[in-house]
């Protein structure tokens, strides 16, 4: 079972991505900001984390930094409409600019999940 954490403050986009990811065989858990995403991610068991960059409470880049400082090795994909997000987000394994094609996201996810043998605890 492939399990993804999707972190985004946009409720509509979270719901849409759950549908899309589950259609492609991924069990999906969501969080609505970086602080919540960090707490959920540290519970472990995810093959991949996808996060938006610009969110209230804690931005995606800060969440990634904190997760990496805590030793979490789970692959992380950043999605953003902010062009500077990729440059300031150290520790990510992939980046997609919004808007992106669903197939581009799925291809990136499949590649990263196949590269990670087991979910990071």
C-alpha cells in the first residue's frame, strides 16, 4: 500500500488531490498547513509527502526544514505558484510549478515512490 501525505491550505485542492491520488492507487492523508503537516508526517508510514509552499501558520518550506532537522527521510515534493519556492526550499526531492498537469505529478510521485523501498518511519 502506497501512502501519501498531501499538505495544502486550499480545501478544494485537498479534496481534488485525494480523488486523483486514490484513482492512481495511493492512500492519501491530508493536512491543511505546515504545522499540521509536520505533526502528521512525524507519525511515519508515508511513502511520499506533497506540500504547497505558501500556507498560513507554517509555510511548506519551513515544514520541510523542520522535518529534515528531525531526521525524516521521506521524499518530499513541493508544489507552488511562487517561483522562488524551489530556490528557498532545501531538502525537497521534487518541485512542480502550479498549475501543473496531473500526469506530471503522478509521474514524479511514481518515480520517487519507486526509489524509496519502504515508507520512512
